[in-house]
C-alpha cells in the first residue's frame, strides 16, 4: 500500500515511538472506529465560558504521538475559558464507552482562579489531549482522577503553559486501566511561574502505568516540584521518565523531582528514570528515585505485636503513601482516594 492510500490512523501507527517510551504504541489497535467525544460538565460554580473544540488548534505531531493521534481523530472536545479576575469551581467527567478520542483546551485569563476536578471512568479505549494555559497571575488547582475499568486502555497527553506569576497545583490519581501511557508536560514560560505536581498510583494484577513527565523552566525565578509515590502488587508494572530541563538564562530556578514505589510482590516491577538537563549556572535542582520490596523487618515488628500480616502490609503501604497524601490540597480528594485505595487493596 502506498502512503497516499493509507488512512490517517494507519499513517499514525507507523510513527516511531520515543526512545524513552516503554509502551510500544504501534501495537495499539488504531484500525477500529474511533468516536470523538468531550468531557461532561457535572457541576460548575462561578463565571466560565464553555465552547466546543471543533478541530485541532495547533499541530503538535512533533511533540507527542498521542496528541498527533488525537489531532487526527478528534473532531470535537471542550474549551473552557475562565475570564479575567474571575473564580470558578468545575467538575468534569470523561465517560469512556467503546473507543473514544477527545481534544480539550482550558484557559485561565489574567488573575483568574479555578479548581477543576476531572474524573476519567468507564470501560474501553480513550486517547485524550488537553492544553492548560495559565495567563499572568492565574491559579489552577487541578485534580485528575483516572479510575477506568481494568480492561481499558488510555493514552493521554497533557501540557500546561504558565505565564508570569501563575501557579499550578496538579494532583494526579492513577488507579484504573489495563494500560496507561501518560505524558504530562509543564512549561514555565515567564518569571514567577510555579508548578507543583503530586501523584499517587496503585497498580495490581497485570496493570501497566507508563508515565512521562517534563518540567521545563524557560525563564528565571521559576519554581517546580514533583512527587510521585505508588504501590505495585501482583504483576503490576510502572515506568516513570521524569525530566527537569532548565534553559540557558533561567537563573534562580528551583526545581525538584522525586518518584518512589513500594513493591508488594516479587513479580511487581518499577523502572524509574529521573534526569536533569541544566543550561544555567545559578539554580537549585535535584532528583531522586527508589523502588523496593516492602520491608520484612517492619512486617515482623507489627506481626510480633499481634497485628495480622495482611493488615501489617496494608498499614506499611498506607504509611508509605502518606507524604504524597499530605501534599494533596483537597480534603475531599484525600478522602475519596483513601476509600478507593482501601477497596482496591481487597481486590
């Protein structure tokens, strides 16, 4: 078949994966029919403007294979605009049913504030690409909860672009799907921009979470902080590629990246690759990573005091996650997460 005879989806499937991409996306079935969808607004308070995204507004094929696929297939999505000086609280839900693709854009105008809780649930396949634009002085608290069925596949690409003195607090909860390939990128474009991301993940059975994250500091006096902590049971796998990139001239930057996983069985696997790419000479930056089996001495200590081994293992795992829980700004999200982790522990 010649290139001219190939469909967009067939062409897309031929694109090579990134060198640091654990999941081979050429193995994903792109031939079946994809339905273009948009998240549902469950609740909103405050002043917001909502419109449909009728087509891709930029061509990002060089940035991400996932965003390229969404640009090829998604004919609609949602665009949310928070007006200048306004405040808003929004609850969104992506209901996955079958094979879906969505392309979304969320813009916070100057000095606006928003809290967005976004839940992804259902059963099937979802390819999702979302841009978050934070203009000068704006603040976004973003809660992203992925709890798809364990027969589902999700590919997502999220990119946040932060202007002067804007602030992003991003909470990521990853619980569901059979396989997730997730890219999250933060571009700190102007002075005073701050981005904080905390992630909690819990994988069991044969789940695979492939996470790729970039914090790119492009201007001086910016701040970034990422903490990812998770539990892996059974034959679950996690791979994490995290990059702090500090451009030349981005002096006085502070940026920190940490990813830690606790393995609850010998068959669970975590591959974590944090890295730094620094072109400035007056910055503070660090990264750390660890993955290891649950401590047998801690289990022995608790069981010797009459606590059943299963309960002891759960207590140790919960304590391991507590530093990440402490960074989640929403008490409601914390409680929902604790309950869901409790349920999943018994699965």
